[in-house]
C-alpha cells in the first residue's frame, strides 16, 4: 500500500469519527491490523476494502486512487516488505522456566537455552534405532502370520497369541546392546511372556506339567522392579544416563 492511500485511510477514519479500536471492532479485526494499514505496512484484502468503502460512503476508486506511478508504488512496497522482515527478524519472545532455562522464539526459529545461556537441543534419534523400529514392525507381522498358522493348522488360537510379545523382547535386547544400557531390556514383556508361557501355553501341550501354576508364577513379576532397580544402581555407579535424556550444548 502506498503512503498516499494510507494517509487517505487515516483522514477518512477521523472524518467519520472512528478510533482505530472502533474501526477494528466494526471490521472484526485487531487494532494492530488497522494500524499497519495506516502506516502503509500492510494492505487490506478485497473484503476489507469493500467494507471500508461502504463504511466511509466512498467508491473503491476514490479509496484507492493515487497519483504515484507504478515504479514508485513497487519501490515503496519493497521497502515495506524489507522493513517488516527486519522487524520480525529482530523481534523475539522469551519464556523462562523456574530452573533458569529459557525458550527464545525469533520469528520461525526457536532456541532452547540452559541456565548458563548455552543453546541446547535434544539429541536426534539414532538412525539405527529408526531401522530397529522397522524391524520391530516386520517381526510383528511375522508373529501375526505365525499366530494364524498355529491357530489354523494346530488349533492354538487360545494360546499362541503370547508370541506377539516376542518381537518387542528381541528388539529390546538389541536396543539395550546398541545403547549399552541394560535398562532398555523390556522386562515387563519378558515377565508377561514367561508367565503366560508357563501357566497357559505349556500345560496344554506337556501332559506331565502342572496346570495350577498361576499362584506361584505371579512372583515372576517381581523381577520387573528388582531388575530395573539393580540395573539403575549399576548405571548410577558407572555415571551412565539414558541416551534419550542427553543434550547437546553449542
């Protein structure tokens, strides 16, 4: 928008007795939007131009007429765009946490700072782990095919579902080896698999095996907190941290 048209908008607004806030309310906009029009930093869209013309009782030609040539209009618009970009670049919003860390938003860019002002960011996910997620999905598909096969040909529909635990168990061991952290072993899945294997699956196909193991076998679940407690203590003694909790300082 040219300076000439912006000045005309100011004069028409004042002539009709509107403040910027009142005009913004009538148009359903913010006062800042009206202010930008009048500073030639932005242009009203077609709908708003029509509303302004009707509100002020003038035609669109009267509202938008200008004596400036095309080159001047283009140059002014380029200056306005560059000024707007520069203001957006310099402006920033800072959010501070209780521990002194900050999040600084500059335009479309965001930075996370620790209490000492260092830029920090989460460590990007390991490509190997992304590949492992794919393998996990493939193994889950294999488990499904195995379940259907065992159910259809051996009538094991009621019991073979426990093999759905296997893909995650295998991948959790691989994940633990890759990260060199035994805490990544999925003990919950292992405990469930062992519990149902011993209490539900094996007694159906091993006649000599007792079918009343549900009560003593529940103790297998005690392995979950015990395992992670021991591994956590060892990791703490060795000064290890989970890979997902690491940050990179710049």
